[in-house]
């Protein structure tokens, strides 16, 4: 069965209703959806607030406390003490780590990441997927390397980089010229 998104509402009486399967579901059933590879999205029926994270955390604490050992006590202290900047940094770190894990799941534990360009490409594709930001394209509209599963030819990244660096240098020269003109015109006005 292909993975799907299961939309669930939580009502004030703490009951969960799956709009996807059109039935009331228990926490155990929600856990089974996730174990089967489905993604759950849980909304509060009154405020329409996304409470997916809260419910999944509740599942971990109540039904699989042994998995909470993945979060060492010092890390939990750090999370509780963290200010907004530190929280953002930790969030980015964990998201990037999961991007790498997704890559390993997709390509297997023997995935060749010996060249930095491979893991960098995997990271960029993960960020693009998460944020909806489009992947970079070549001037002919094609994507470099054809997709995440393709192994890039050895000389292609270098040629791509040379082309991109030349474009960036050209942009930089234009900006410097514009900046000099602005400085000269403001000096002349004084």
C-alpha cells in the first residue's frame, strides 16, 4: 500500500476522527497508521491548530517510553533552557540530520557519500522538499544530474560550478559598478 496522508480531527471530548478513513480512531490506531508508513495530520476541531507534534509526542511517552531514551537527559535540559536563537539552531540541526537519514533510507546503508558533492546534493534536495523552494536549474531548464538517484558524472559538477561562478562574478561586477555610481552621485550632490 502506498503511503498516504491521514487527516484526523481531535474533538473536545478527546476523541479522534479520521476524515480519511471516516471512522473514530484511538491512539493505538494512529500509531498503526504511522507504523504502516502513512503520515498523520491532526487538527484541533475547534481552533484548527495543528496538534500533530503534540499527539505524536504523547504516543512516544505513553506507548513507547523506551524510545524516549534517544533524547539524553542533558539534551532535554538544553532544550528547556534554550532561547529562541538556540532553539532555531537545534531545529535546523535536527531537520538536516533527518534529511541525511532520509537519503540513507532511500539509497541504502551502502550509499556512496565519499564525495562531498553527493551528500551536499542530498541535503539541498531535502531542504528544497521541506521548504518548497525550487531546485536550481541550468540555463536550458534542466536540473543538474537529472535527479536525486542519479550519480553525477565526475566532470559535470566542476563544469557546473565553473559556469555558476562565472555568472556570480558577472553579477558582482554589475553590483560594484552600480555601487560606485551611487557613491559618486551622492558625493557630487554634497
